C-alpha cells in the first residue's frame, strides 16, 4: 500500500535491543501483575504506544540481520545492550526457557520486543526457520523482523488489513490519523524541499506525512500548475499559495489514501481542477480516466500516462516531456519505483511488476526519477547487504547518509544511476543472482528467471528493517 534513512541515533527507549538472558529472580507470587500484553503465537509482545502503529511505507516490511559471528554473552554481564549504532533493525533476542514477560523479571523490555521461548502454539524446542542473512548469530539468538515507529503496519497484519485499507472506510480513517500525527511530528515536513528549475518549468517536492512526496509542477510562463499525488491538502495548498499559481490538474498514480487523500479538499478549493488517473483504481474524485500512453497538457506542460500495474492493478506513472524546456524527461513514479527500491506488488505478480519496471526503464538513462516516498537511505542500506563490492552503491549510500543527516531530500536520481545500484532493476546481473544463490535453469525463459530473482529480492526486502 501505501504503502525511510544515516538517521540520527535513537535513544534506547525507541530502539530494539540485543539482550542476553539473565537469571530470573525468585518466582513472583501468583497474584503479581503481568502488565498489559497480547499473546502472539510464540510468546508475549508488550503493548506499545500508538505511535508505533503509524503509517508504514508500502515498499514493504523491513528487517535486517546482524552479522557478528564472534559475539558471545560475557558471563559477568547479565544485561548487556549493544550500542545504538550497531543494533539490528530486525529484532535479535535471546531464546529464553520460559514465556514469562519481561515485567516478571523486574525489567521492561524496549517497546516492540518479543520474548520467545516455550509457546502455547509451538512445541518446546521447536525453532523458527532461520532467515537468509542470519548466519553467524550467537547460539540461542533468533532473528525476528519487527515493526517500527512511524511505519506502515500492513506488512505484519498482511492481506486482510490491506483489503480493509484499500477497499473500506477504515483505510480513510487510518489515513486521517496518519495526517494528524505527521502534522504534529513534522510541522515543516519530514525533509527540506529543494525546488528543481528549468527554463519555463519548476518542480517543487512537497514532503507530506512521515515519508511521502507530493510534487507541484509549474509552468512558469502561464503560472498554471499540476500536482502529483496530493497526500496532505493543507501542505499542497500552502505551496500553491506561496508560489502564486493556479492548480489545473491532479495526477494520481494510484488509489491508496497516502497518494490520493487530498483530492477532495483540493477540488473543493479549485473548481476548475481536474483529477486524472486510471479507471481501474478507485481514485477519489476521479474526473478524467486515462488510458495507457494518453497525454494531458497543462499550460505548456505535457504529461504522458503509462500503465504500470503491480503495486495496484491500476497503478500509473506520469512522464513530463522535458523537450520544450531543454531538460530530460521527468518520471513521477508513485509507488512503482523508489531510489534503490520499488513498491510491493500488492495486486500483481512478480512477472507483472517486472514488466512495469522494464517499461519505466525504457524511458532512457537521463530520465529524472521523482519517487512517491523518501526511502533512499533504507533501500540503499538493504542493497549494500546484497552487493558488498558495488562501488557505485557505496558512494550513493554515503551521499544519502549526508543528505538525510541534514534532513534534505534525496530526489531526484536518474534511471541511469538506478541501474547501477537498485537491486530491483538489476535482476539480469550475474553478481546479484549469485549473491541470492539463484541460477537459471536449463530451458528457463530469461524473463521468467528474472521474475524469480525479483521475487527473492522482494522477499528479502520485506524481511529487512533499517535501523
């Protein structure tokens, strides 16, 4: 769905810890309070505050293993948290001999941790299957991808929640909650906007929600403008008023509320504004359904709609023709493609998503990529775990770290750049295939093999979670 970043070091309060088991104290009396908690299969997860339920990008769940093969718990330290900088984002916890929650030991675990051991849903001694990348963990330590503060909860909840989010009013209510909390947490946006100007055209990224981008594209000659994916109508309207332009068109890449939630309010404010998008997606206030390859003009701006199903069945991207302005084409990719990443195929197969990615890559290496989310740091970090010797990837990651430390946007990149480090666009590369342990079978269609590679990259990305 719907469905971020080296960020500043977080405090212990908000960060999962790697904790070695310590001998439990004397058993508490049977009446001792256990605190609030919910049973989740293999143990108990302590309740967390509602901030942990906030919107997670639909690029997928994120979990990461920690490669520290020499790590062993010192006998003299019963409670040993690792420094924040070295913590895994996929939670690593020591297996314990009982399911007693942390409060029974006299010390609460950090929010979001799960205590594992004997379970009412699994026989004693049965271990979860080890995930790729978890090799080298100390004995008794298990890799467990967890949810993160400020992220989309759809990954752990799964298909049932996505169906509710995408097809019922529950999705809109959840979106409203996202907007409210993002306005409180990021009153000036999650990133510093950096306008991009060519002779006759101006592109203004508008940071909205916790990691989304809307884009205001202005024909500076006529002061007519179009907006792509207006998530927060207040933020978009503020940009329109500051630039002193007339909003003529809204281009929606897909139906998810974090990309279309501002349509209604903006249409009420701007009576002549038209809403464009695919008829296959239930886009709010859609007035002008578009077909594949159809073109729309706003002032001197010309946008071409390309059908790119996968994330949703009606997902579209929009390409701004830069020829009249002496600029390269500009791809507004929504949740199809991010810097070093791509969206989750909620409503499509790996083959469908691969075909959509190939379509986008056919636009040319100089095409500027304007994605729907600020996911650069975590996507680059994940990619660096797959290709350890990719110098282009290493340089881009160092640049992204500096950008995000200063809260600056990482947009745009180019499609030519993306081919050098984005694993979702490198399914044809032998080095990536080897890193994933995949080889083309005899007689296997090359595109079918690439779809299999894409599926494995997607699976690993869903288990990855950036610190």
